[in-house]
């Protein structure tokens, strides 16, 4: 490209969009890339502050911002995502389905560490809905050296063979069993207020609730109820209550005896510190949910449940990393997951 006086630009071809901003009213391109400038356009260009403009001049090894943005989007965009039209060197990505958004953070960091390119995304490992804004990316200068795109491509390919840097994992339909512990519930001394809360949370996902079984506090009975659900084909078993360190809280022991792969008992999240997650040999999830989930609007359950339904296996390291951002601030108007809880 070359820079020339606007008055001398009649007949030249714009190599970038020209933006006009009207405060409080609008912002957008008054002329688009590729527009052939006419004499009538000159006053308009001057009115938006363009006394000099850039027009096409082919230079080997250089790429226009729009073309760079397209290449960058193709490099990181995963399945179930829609691209916006490229404009002023920028492309946005939107969700085509409900699911869990995944980000390869190390590759995003590598790309953002290069000069002249940027990608901004929402947090990974959190639910998104169809139409949600996922990511935006652009080339910073009007023209970019092609070798910068090549460096980004190398960074992606070396880190991820299938190039799925940004992904959406769709929810899977699951069979769910609920084991409600506590002798006071089993014997009818108090109403079961925990199971209705769980059913409400589960209603956000595609699932079939097999039943709610009441076990009391007998570890063998709790174990038998969990095992029975697994034999019925449950993909997820949720045990309510009995998760503290009191001697008569026996849910963790029952879970350990049925699901051998215990990811964690205890998590750095408030509310939800006494949470337990385990998997069976068939990768079926068994969870112990502390009593806070009965009365707190958002807990660790809201962080892990979307990933369970997306078949996104959760590791002990990922749970440990929740400590920074692991406090719910109990905002008067809850906007989770569009807040800092769990991030």
C-alpha cells in the first residue's frame, strides 16, 4: 500500500475500511475496502479526518488486515461456531449450539505473544448458549508480514494436531440417579428439599432422572443405592449431603468403595468445599454434593455439572486451579456464568 493526499486519490482503490463515528449514534465503515474513490468522496473523507489515505500497492510478503484475520480465524475456529463477516481487520466467532466452551490457553498465549496479531476469548470450561459471543480476533496493523501468520500456524500445529484451539463440546443426554442421604430424611422427620434443587439444576441439561432413592446414613445402603443406579445404566450418580468430616457423614466412604478413581474430596471453592468427584472404570461420574447446594444459588455444582454433561473429564489439577476465583460473591443480581466465579 502507499499513502497519498486525499485530494489526489480520485480513481485509486482503498485498501482498508474507512470508519465514521457519530458520538452516541453510530460507528461503522463509511467506505469499504476495495472502494474506488470518486471526486464526490473526497469531502466525505476529509470530514472524517482523512487528509491522507492508503491505497493499494502490492508488496511481496505482506498481507492485508482482512486477509490476515480470515487466516487467523480459520486457524483457531472449531466446530459449531459461526464467523462474522470480516470488517476492518476483525472477525468475531459465535456459538451455533449450547455446550461447554474450551480454549487451548497455551496456544492463545503463544499467538498473542507474537507481534501484530491478537485473539480475545471468553473463559474456557464454562457453558455457552447458541448465539453467544465466543471470541474476537484481528490483525493490528493495516498490513502484516505473512511470516507472522506462518509463526501462528506453526504454534498451533506444534501444540495441537487437529488444530482445535477453540471448541464447543455439545451436551450429551445422560441418565441420572439421585441418592438422598440422611436418616432424618429417610424417616420423614424433615422434608427432602435437596432433591428438588438438583432436579431444577439438571433440567438445564438433556437428561433422564431415573429416580430419587433414600438411603439414610448407613454406608452399605448408600453404596448399594449407588451401585444399583450404575447397574441400571446411570451415567451420573449424585449423592446429596453427608459430606462433612462428622463421624456420621458417610457418603465419601460409600463413593470411594464404588468408584475407585476418586478425583478429589474437597475443592477450593466457596460454596462447595466439601465436594467429591469420582469416576468408575467405565468413566461414569459419581458426585457427593455438600448441603450448601440446597440454599446457595451458585456453588461448585454449577461449575462442574456442564462439563459432566459435555463428557469433559475433570482432573484434580483443574479442581485445584479453581482456588483463584473460587469465591462466589453472592451478588444481588446473579449473572453467572458471566462473572468471576470459578475463573
